[in-house]
């Protein structure tokens, strides 16, 4: 196991607090990531493919927050870090919250 | 109109952004206020009756944030500032969000 893979700490959505879930979705950059993930199939998007107005370090931080909130699952495939939105599991823990976030972005 | 009453700026829930709504409910003290309001009838609770671990100034700030997010309506009645949870209007704007917040506080 590489150091890179070891750094991928995930949280089961069932273990996520309401506070952590709200904190995770309260950031507009993270909502953009969630909406783009929801628009495509699982594991289709690598982290680097998101057009975000932030530094690489900040981007990594946002993905770490999303993992810790049970919203995103990641796995490394060669040089790419692929993503899956954990929609069914998160919906079960916090019904309706992702639907609100994923609605028309003009809602922001 | 007294200076005190003039200071009561409200926002129609229909005009509230998702960002402002999420920011408002992301604070645990504000969630406590919302849950206590939901537990009783409209206009039954004055601001001073909430047992909150904050200063008076911070308490006023929390209520101002809740008003600005379309979550709480207030009116002065003599020396008391009474509160109403704007549940139907807020539910219409952000379906399901208040239900999540008002659920069992152990969800925090």
C-alpha cells in the first residue's frame, strides 16, 4: 500500500454527524464538486478534471472534507484519483439533503 | 415605530439563498433555537426564555441570522421579543431541510 493510498481515509455515512454533513455542503466549491459528480456515472471523474477556482492544496482539502462527511468515495487508479458520489448511503443517513444541494445551482 | 422595532429586518424565505440557509442551520446554537421553537406554538417564546450558552450580544446575532435566513419571524410585545418558526414558508423554499434539523438532536 502506497503512502498515497494510505492517506485515503473514508467515513461511513452512517457514522457522520449532522454538523459534519452541514459543514461539508455549506461550501460552494464542494457543492460544485457534488453536482458535477451527480451529473455523471460513478468512478468517471478524476480529481484533476474539476475546474475549480482554488489551489491544488485547497482542492485536496475539499475532497478530504467530502470523504470525511461520507459524501464521496475515492480510489487511486494509476496516477488518477477517481471519485464516486455516495448518494444512496448518504440519502439514507440524511434524507433530502443531497437533493437540495443538487438542485438547480441558481438556488445558491 | 421605535428604534427597537425598526431594527427587526426580516427576509422572505422565498428570497433566501441556499448558502444563507445552510449557513444559518450549520450552527448548533441556532439549531437548538429552531428545535425549541418547533416544540411549541407560534409566538409563545420570547428570546430571553432560551437557555443558551452565549452572551446576550451573541444571542441577538443568532436571532438576526435566523431572521435573515427566513427561518424566524419576530415581533415586539412590550418588553418581550416574541418568535415564530416560519416552517411552512421555509419548507416550501427548501423542502426537507428543516425536517432534518428538527430531527432527534442526537443526530448532531
